[in-house]
């Protein structure tokens, strides 16, 4: 399964978007967009997915390394009205 499959919102529990935090199997609610300027072009965005509990931890991890670019609600996760 790839990220595009996860974001498509499949019906099965195996098809759900899951948090990227190691060991976490919670449903993702957020997209953390990042890139590594040493190896990626400036416009390239990689995506980590985060549950509400691990969003802050993952953002801090990326920010400390100057990799974080933006956090957006995951479409269909029920967080569209929340502010990132």
C-alpha cells in the first residue's frame, strides 16, 4: 500500500491512513509536509501522517531538523474545521 492509497479513503480498516509515529496504529488526522533541502528540490513535499496525540511530537521532530514546512488537516479525517 502507498500513501496515495491511504489518502483515497478506502473502506477497509487496513486501507485507513495511519499515524507515522513509530508503533502508533491510530487513524491519521493531519498531514505534516516537509522536505530535506540537502536532497530535495525546494518545491518537493514529503508527507508524514499524524494522529492528534502525535502531531506535536512529529512537528517538533521535523522543526528541530529544519525540515518542517506545513501542517494541514487530512481530508476526510474530520479536522477540516480545526486550525493547524
